């Protein structure tokens, strides 16, 4: 689109690029597969949520010694053969520091090392001490290795643990520490400059005609929540030179996000500015809300000009900024968590447009017997199914998806008070009430 005339028209966009096509174009322009992800080495205590940048194998066995898996007595298994309540095996109790010879037992606790010579543990519940002696009765036979965790029972030395791209969870850090890793190589957090634009924006206490700046704050916190490191800039007014300076200032970042000024109005200058100093890859996408999004590249740095309406800004951030952050660290975006629910009201949508309808999740209305109610309030015959989706039952979902707003790109409360959104595909013209839908819990 370099050098193209940006003719302003109240009619808006003549052509809107389909969502997947727009994402693919942006990914191709970023040359994702040719980029070498930047990495850093961190103490494991600081690596929660970070993507591993190296293959990790275990450097030692876990456990690194034979240990008791139960409280009881370490024994030689063959000494207990045939032991029972009626015919117990009698063993001498040796000191804890002693190695075990045939005919002796040593008291052990869960996790303690097995004495040399022992090969099994009798549970404490299956022995009885003989008063006045240092002997005990074993009331149950044990096999060799019974109630014993062998060396490497949890992890074996050299065992592959993680491949590049795996996102570290707290349990992963515990495993890394157990195998002797104190530091790990991870993808560096993408650094993102977040630039709110618009001469009408103020930070607080707006006068008539002024608007409180919320998009930049929201997007910067989304960046941080998605594993990036944001720099939340001051508002930049609708001026070509000021916008150009703001973008060029943040070309040291891994990505730049602007909010507002991305459409085709008189004050929507960002597409022209991006194209003057770089290249506009896509301008106008077939999604609602958020179709005026502009995606560009300046000096190999992605510049995402998100719409100024708050809901449109959030939708396009999820659809484009979130993938960009993953691509920059060398991974792919994970699917959103979803909840299946019954739609309570019809969701309208435009043809050839991907629509994101905000919904709240509420428990299904129930009949007199506590079962889900149908449309006229009568009870449905519902049965419990063990192991089923907790949000579903035999007759469908047990939660309702209640639209908070199907339209209104500027109504921020429709997102903030929602639990997620329902995606209406490009090839559908709305979803009727009563249909089971997947609610994306994007936040």
C-alpha cells in the first residue's frame, strides 16, 4: 500500500480484509519464521509464565536415593513371606543407623532413605511391637520393592522435560529445581510502546467535549498480562508531525500500538503517517467491532493502530496484538478458554463480518425440582453425568449467555461487565436465541 492515496470518505471502507487473511498478512510481513527470538537467562524464581527458549533435560535422578513411600519398617522382603495375622513373622528391631541383615527391621518414615540391605517397607499399620522386647510381629507379607520409591522413580537423569515454547507454570519451576536447575533460558518479554492519540483525550475530570483516556491504560495492562512489557505514553494530539515523532521514538521497542485515529475521518491521520515512514499492510478488517484497525510495519517493527472506540480497541488488541506478542517471542497464541452456554437472546451480525458479541454468564433458570427450566419455565428432565463438563448437562448447558451488547463499539461497560464474547462467524447472519454457543473467556 506504499504510496497509495488515502482518500477520505464518509462511506468508509469499500473492502474489508477477512480476519484470518489480515492476521496472515501481518504475520508474513513480520517474517515471523525468519526472526531469531531474543532470549535471556533468568533465575527460575523469576520465570513464571515465560516461554522456555531451550530444550531442558533432567541433570539428576529424582529421587536420587531409594526412599520409603510409607511410614513403617524397612525389611528384607523374603523375611516376611507367609506372614499373616495368624502366623506373623517375628523380626528384631535394629537401630536406624544400622544396615539391615536378614531377620531385622528398621523404623522408617515417608521419604526417608532405606537402610542398606533392605528392599521393602511394611506399613506401620501391619506390625505390632512385642512388649518388653526389641522385636515386632509382621502381620502381612511384602514383596521386594513394595512401598519403596526407587532411584529415578519421579524423574530419571537425562529425561527430556521441556521443549522451546513451553510456558512455565509454578509446578514446572518446582520440577526444574528438583532436578538441579537454578536458571533457565527464556524468550525475552516483547517490549511495547502504547501511544494513545486524540486531541479530545484527558486523563481525568473531563469538560464537555473531552473524553477520559482509557484505551492506552487498558492496552498497556493487556500487554503486561500477555507476557509483554509495556511503556504507557502520554496522549499525542491529532497532528502528523507529532504522531510521526511518537512512532519513531518507540522504534527501539519490539512493537508499537496506537489507539484512536485509525479510521478514514479528517482526524484519522495514523494510516497516512505509518505509510509515509513504513508500510501499511492492512487497513480495514471484516470484524465488528473494530473494522477500522490499521496494521503496518516501520523499520521491521510492527505498528498496530487500533480504533478509538473502547470495545473495538479491545477486540482488535485480542485479535492482533496478542498474536504479535506470541510471534515475537517465538511461540503461537494459545486458544481461549471457553464455556458452553445457552444463548438467551438473538445475536445479529452483518454478512461477511466476524462479530464479537459480549455476553454475561448466568445460571440457567430452574424448574420447581431444581432442574433447568425450558423457555416457558417448566422443568427439563436433567440427569447428572459424572465427569461431564460442569457447565453442561444431559439437556445442554446449565448456564445462560446473556448478551450485554451486540453492537456499540464505544460502550466500554458492555465488555467490563461481561464474562466473555460469542464469535459469530463470517458466513452466518446472527445466532438465534436458544442455540448452544461457545463463550470465549478471553480475559
